[in-house]
C-alpha cells in the first residue's frame, strides 16, 4: 500500500472529513474505491465512500459509510490514508510525492535507504534520503532516474559520480 494522504479535520455535523492528498487531481477518487485508514501503526481498515466533494487538486471533503456523526469523524482525524498500489499504477509514475517510503537503490552503491521526502525545485523533483546521518538530495530526473517499481516499493537510480560525497 502507498500513503496518499491524511484526514485533517471534520467538516460540518454529519460526519464529513477533510482529506488532503498528494495525487495531483481528484480523478482517482471513486465511490467504489475503499480507502485504507491506518488506525494504528501498520493496522489498516477499509472505509468506503458514501460521497465526496473535491476542493482543488489536493483536498476533498469525504463522507464514509457508517460515519455519520462528528464524534465518529473525530476518531479518524489525523489518520493516514493508503491505497493499494494496483489502484495507483497510472499515478505512481507521474507523482514522485507517492514515492515517499520507497527504497532508493543506486546502480553503483546499492541500497541508499528509504526516500524520506520529495521536494520540487525549479520545476524538477528532488528526493530526500538520509546518507551517513545527513540529509541528501538526489535529482529525480532522466538520466538519473532509471526505474520506479511500485509493487516492491523501490526506485532505481544511477547517481552521478561524487554526488553523495558532499554529504559524507
């Protein structure tokens, strides 16, 4: 599963919840698609949508089945939302924000550890990893970015020689 967002607040009195997400648009959101709510660390419960209203490209007000009071909605606020990677096939390649948590593997150095954050700078994506105890930024552009494997949650890169030496 891939983390796509977070439930950030209740909305109104009928159990509606504000969802912020990193999908880039709301086309992925469908009533028949269960959203996996991480109730406790590593414990995911499927919730089905009764209805939703999009608010821009990064937010939606959602209504879950069986969540129809403010108190029920409050119990879900600040919980992370995940989707199965199969549901995200077309989005994973387009949105580096979905790569957070993926293992970064360099062609020469091997495993560099998980991607801890993704940033956009001057129209290009940068991945943040921890390297030798320091934050290191790696470009997520061709020819550095070789492959993204959503099923196994890894990213293969071919970093320029010496790029990580500045972080040592």
